[in-house]
C-alpha cells in the first residue's frame, strides 16, 4: 500500500508489519509506552462489541473489518457508531526498528460499514465512550461521533472522536 501523507495526517507513518508486508498506519512511537494488551479483554488480543451468532452478522463483521474506510478520510464527518472492533497488530516502527503492539480500531456504523485507524487518539476516545456509555452491545441506538484532527504540542496530529449524540 502506498504511503500518501497529507498535512492532516502527520501522525501517519508507513510501517512494516511483522510478516514483511507494509501498511499505512496512523501511529507514533507513543504506542511503545502503552500496554495495549492489558487494556483488552482477558488477554485474547481482541475486543468486539458485536455478537455475530448467525452467518449474516458474521459476514457484516468480517466485511467491516476486512475492507474498512480510513478514519483519516472522515475528518469533520460523522459516523453513526453501532459497534467497535479492536485487535492488536504487531508493527515495526521505521523510526526505531522496534516491533510494538498497536491497537487497530474499526468503528462499525449502523449500516455495517467499517472505519479503521491505528491511533492513540481514537483508542483513547473509544475507551472513554465505553466508560461513559457502556458496551456498544448494550446501547439502545447508535451514537453519532465526529472524527476530529487534533494538533498536539509536539507539532504532530492525532485523531479524536467527538460525541454528537
């Protein structure tokens, strides 16, 4: 995948995944200081709010995670958030050469479309949303979030989710 970096995506770094393929991922070396594994459920390395018990739900979940849109393409746009999928992926930082575990977050809207990021800002937003609103599987309706591009003190950028309703 080609690395096309824009001013709004200064947090984006091309990273080599442990299997030597490359991904365009939104991350900084701040991930090296986070214990992502400890944050996720019972050491399974993944979290999913969607209970996919039948084939239709499994297909929806698979497609949302396998071919999601980029969160970076959704800046200042709204998503009707219904489910969240988080998995840990090993990435090699081009800056340090270290393999670090990073959260890959897929936000799934009410139509089953996925939006992906590997971003500390999105990860922290998701943790706050779950803390305040509970597990998405317990919601009686989707919640609207807006993707924001936030400037950091060090001159870099991260993404954040603003709650709309």
